[in-house]
C-alpha cells in the first residue's frame, strides 16, 4: 500500500471529515482526516489509483487540495 498526505482547504467539521473519508472509500482508498492540521492521510493501492485520482475524489466533494 502506498501512502500520501494531502493538504486540504475548506474542512471544518465532522460532516467534512465524513464527506472526504467517504469519497476516498468509494474509490478504494482509506483516508484519515486531521481537521486541526487540515490534512488527509491516504492509504491506497498504487497499482489501481494515483494521487490525481485521490485529489479528484476530494475536490468533487467541494474541497481544495493544495
């Protein structure tokens, strides 16, 4: 499993956490949100997904990956 930590702007509550983690789960990745640090640590299968797919899943929920 590969791991990436993405900086995500716009998350502020538990609903945001569930939206981001759920979006990642839907594409086959496991995301853990740190609201205080505004980051998402993602574990994923690099043979199936790349960082662009992770960013797209998060941005589709209305958050900015920087």
